């Protein structure tokens, strides 16, 4: 076959368009998920696929077909996580800051602000992989994160969200440790089924 008739593999699209800022805890969470998928979940699913393949006719074997689909999902998730880890720029919120960097809202800041009704809220500006609304962790690329970026204490900023426009007053800015929820094995993981 001539070289002109072969298809060249397309490179994978980048994980993110911009930098992947992340806290040390967030990076550890991604690494823990990769470790779980490589050392526990993928081997457990591979074992099920091997057993199902030994049963004979693969075209009507649901265990085999589901297992192969699950392996593709695991491999896809691993590729995504590896790209995110490679592109990660770790920013430690506890690191000492001087001058403007200590007085303005940047990645890793904990911000206390008041909305138009006067209600106070506290949010932590984190990376896209660390968003946890129950803990009030918002992404630096979210509408709220972008509105607060580079603001100083006492500033009034305009939040342009899909629900409408509102003004917020920045009350306090601090840089402290941000607790990130550690990785937990999913309830339906194949590795958990093997243990029980």
C-alpha cells in the first residue's frame, strides 16, 4: 500500500485552552484518581473481560461488551487526567505574597463579599478541577471568579451571570489553606465489587 493512502493519527485535542491553575490538594486528588484507575479499577475490569471472553461467543456476551465499553471509558478518563496533570500549574494559596499580589484577588484567594441585598458570602477561587459549590469553591474562570479577579478590598465589581447582572462589594481578601475533598472510590466501581 502506498504511503499516500494511509491515514495519519490525529493528535489529541488539548485538555484546556488556557493554563490549568490548581492547588496542591487539587493536584493530589487528580493523581489519586489516576492511581486508582491504573492499579485497581482497570485491572478489575480487565479480569472480568478476560473471564467473559473465555465463555465463548462474544457477540452475545453482555459482560464482555460492557467490560470493553468500560475499558474504553477508563482509558479516555486516564488520557484526560494525564493531560490535566501535565498542564497543571500548581499555585499554593499559603505561599507568602508581597505587594499587589497580597492585596488583590488572584487564584487561591478566599474572598468575603456582599451582594446587592447586603448578604455576605465567602468563596475560594480554585481551579476548574476543584470546583465544589457545597464548600463554596468556585473556578477562577466562572462568572463569579472572573468578576472578583484583581479586585481589592472595598471595590465594587459587576457580576455578569446568565441569570442577570448584579453588583458585589469585596469586603475581605485572604490567602489561606484551601481544603479540597479527597478522591473517593465511586460506589459502583468494579474494584469495590471484587472486594465484597
